[in-house]
């Protein structure tokens, strides 16, 4: 019995020391892992934040460029027929959208859907304005009709999308 008591006097303190060392090492490793995660997040933020800001700028620019007033002013030329202007406007909206398609990666699904709805709204205004035109109509007539229709419909899709993009960018500041 003395042997067991002597053995317990040696093993029990050794086990407590080993358990204490185990807790110390686990705590140290957890803190080191947390430091590495914080460093990784900091590095990601330093890399990703400028890219997200740039994506937001590009989406805002897209939305501003496809606003009917800006779009028609930029594309319209005096020699265009209504059909030519319609073709150029639709082509320009699609090119702008396709050029910025990859920006959806940096935004939520709701924001991207708002951008898509805004683009579709502009295409709808241009198409519906052109449908009422006769074959001999000039580009300036179509431009006037687009201006009028965009005023009548109060195309808020672009403003909604712009505000969503801006509010999502503000999250990072």
C-alpha cells in the first residue's frame, strides 16, 4: 500500500504539471491562430477594399452613363434616323452592362438585381419610345420621345440602384 501511495505522490503532481502545460500550449496556439486570422483579414481588407471601391465606382458610372438623358446626349448625332439611334442606344446600354458584368462579384444579390432592373428599365424606355415612331422619323424625334417618356415614367430604377450601390459601399467605412 505504501508503494501505491508513493506512486500517487509522484504521478499525481506530474499529471497536474502535464495538464497545466497542455492548457498553456493550447491557449498559446489559440492566440497565435487568432493573430494569424487577424493579420489575414487585415491583408484581405487592404487588398479587397480598393477593389470593392473600384467596383462601386464602375457601377455608379454605368448607371450614370445609361441614364436616358446622358445616353441620348452622348450617342445622338443629327444624321441618325430613329432606327439608327435606337440601334446605337440599345447597343451602348448592352455594351456598358456587359463591360461591367463582373462587378456583381463584389455586391450583394439585391444590389445586383437593382442594377439589372435599372438597365432593363432603360432598355424598356428606349424600346417603347421607338415602337411609336414611323419609318421616316429622325433620331432627334426619338430622342425627344425618350426624354419625354423618361420624365413621364420617372425612371427611379437608376436612382434606386445608385442608392443601393452607395449604401453597400458605405458599409465598408
